[in-house]
C-alpha cells in the first residue's frame, strides 16, 4: 500500500492529537510534532513524533536539518499548532502578545517556508486559523493578540495562494468552537476535538478549491 504522509504540528493534544489519530485510522502515515518531541497515547507503526518548538527560530531550523535526513515527502501539511494566552482578555499584554505571534504567525510562516521543498507535487497546505481572525466578522474587542495573529495568518495563506497556484493546494480552516483547553470557555464548545478533527480530515482529503477559507463547523465558506 502506497501510504500518503501528513505532517501535523501541535499534535500532542486537542485538535492536533485527534487529527493524528483520525489520519492513522484512515490509512495515512502521520508525523506529529510537539514542543517536547513526545506524544503520549499514540502507538502505531505509521506514527512518528518529532520535536518542534515554533516559538524558537533555532528549533525550526534544527527541524529542517533533521527532516532532510529522513527523505520523506509530505503530501499534506497541517499547520495546527497555536496558542491563545489572551483569549477572554480585553487589553493587550506585551508578553503574551509576543508569545502569541511567535507561534501563531512567525513560527508557522518560517516553518511552512522551509517545508515547501518536502511537499509532494500537488500536495496540500492547510492552515488552522479562526473566524476570530476575520476582519468582516469581528464584533468584539477581546483577545487582541489571538485575533490579530490569526488575521495575519489569513493574509499569509492568501499570499501562499497567490504564489503557489498550480503547484500546491492551499486552504485556511476555522475548526469550529471546539472543546479544548486553550481557554476556559472553550471547554463548553459545540464540537469535541474528535468531531472537529473528522470534519478537518474530510475537507483535507477532498478536492477543495485552492485558496478557500472554510468553516468546518457550518460546512461553508467563511469571510476573511
């Protein structure tokens, strides 16, 4: 069997963990990253756990050198890792603002750029963003760092869409209001991580429109 390979960042918990299990259950080889390089409760012959701290540029560069030795093409890259320390806070804080952008934008951008050479022809790049990063849909004043980092990630997705047309498929996803530990109220989300992961999986393996911003919870296109 010619297994396809998916690389998922932030696979140690929440949506990323559920995604890793979902892809494995559906015949994929899965590479999951975490800050420690350890991912508990997944034991599978086709699962590889690798260390990646997106907030540390030197660790992103180290990952590149290590991955080169594996000579393993990636069919789908899912940029899932993200943080939201200022969710539910009204005023920006310099420390958490810097921390948020280091992972959600800076690390994700430069990790993606160095991974392009490993992605198979006609491969897919999927950025897990949020409708909280949509300028048109914004009616709140909280989570300044999280919202602006996701808005910036959306713009990066658009730039990738323009640059990579004809070479790769690019998409940006809102995963829904998911029950995760990223912030207190998220524990009361409408979707479990497993439910969100299944919807993301179905989208990822489909022949989606290049450059689309998709809401997996409502199953329709989302405004930027």
